C-alpha cells in the first residue's frame, strides 16, 4: 500500500472553502441574471408608459371628417399652478383646438369650485384673444355640478354658458382666510419670537395681533381683485346680466336661477350642446394630459427635496 504525499492530499478546510466559493459564484450569477431581467422589464415598462402617454395626448381626429368635430376641454378641480386645470394646460388645449382644421367649435366642460384669480384671468384673456382671432369659431361652456368663483371667471369669456337645473353657479367674490392663535399661545405660555426687516413683513401673521392698517390694506387688495373679476364678468356677459344687487356678492345659485339672472343662457349637457349649438355629434377631447415622465419627475423631485430638507434640518438642529 502506497501512502499519498502531503501535497496530493486536500485538507477538509480547503474543500469547504472551494465549495463556498463555487456556491457564492453561482449565487452571484443568479443575482446578476435577476437584476438584468428586472432592468429589462423596467425599461420596457417605461417605453410602454411613455408610448401610451404620447398616444393619449394626441387628439383622435379622423381626417375624413373635416370641420365636423367639437373640441372639448375639461376645466375640472382646482384652478391653480401645476394642476390639470392650470392656465398653462388650459391655454395649450384652447390653442390646439382653435388651430385644428377640423374644429367646428370649442366646448368647455366645467366642474370646478374655482381657484387662483391670476390663473383664471389668464385663461379668460386667452379665450377672448382666440375670439378676436377667430370670431366665427363658437366657444361655449357647459357646467356640470359646479362652476364657482375662478371657474365662472373663465366661463364668462365663452359665447354662451349652459347649465343643468341643479348646477351650482356664481360665487363672484374674492376670499382670503387665515387663523389667529394669539390667545392660544398666551394660555400655553408660549413666547413668540418674531424678527423682521420691513415694518409689515409679518403681514397677517397668525401668532400676532392683527394691525388695523394691515387689515385695511388686505381688504383694499381683495376689493381690487373683486373689481377685476366683476369687470371680466360684465365684459363677457354684457347686457344679459340682470340688475340684481346680490349678483356680485359672492352668493351661488342653482343652474335654473342662474339663467334668470343672466349668468347662464340655457339648459344642456355636453352632448346636446355639441349637437345643437356647435352642430356635430363628434366630441374630441383636447384636454392636455401631463406627460407621465414629468409627473414622476416632479414626485421624485419633491421626495428628494423633502429628504434633503430633513437632512439639513437635522444638521442645523445639531449646531450649538
């Protein structure tokens, strides 16, 4: 019997190390394959989402139906920046609809409690500009559940306004609301430390007593915006408005009552108005859709910003 030399024999610990290395290499390859599959799926999902987003943003118009579409634009939700009903989005929809050769009329489908007077005024002016450029192109508003405040500001620019009998219409006024915590912080024993450069920099600070001159200034500001609102409604509605002292008081009315007051012209929904006023049964949605990648980028940016804010807050809070 021969005896193996020490060099030809493999110690148990060496076999164990080799086995572990082999298993780890196999596991690493499996992980690599899984990540490759994951990123491929993610990439193709991204392509599909972008393609669908672009496809949905194109108005579906049949070239054979020239001059036979009602271009519909939705004014829904709050009218404010970075929203589906921002001035930027609505004006883009209006311009796309007005410049499309197949458009026989523009129909504003309205269902909003209002929003920014600046945004509403921008859309109002855009509609009036389009009317000057294309005086024969009808632009009509159809109100669903509600068209109040800034929503009605926009509607007033249309040639005609149609409502449902139970629609809520009006609220021609301006509001600014805040809270006062002066007594609360005194009862809690909280000391208010407020430093400013500028006599009125802390205007309407909720933790400080209201100064009469600042309150008067804010009221003048609201009155000025209200006058602009009233002037726009009078410009758009003209002699159709009835002489009623409550018309510009901020009150709202039903659709039926709004017709009596001259705030609206008649009853109708988007389909009946498209057919009877614009003259076509074909409704094509020209409401701009925000690109998915932009929405994701904004959400990502917000998350990153909040994370950085927390980090910076923690860092600054640690300084002594």
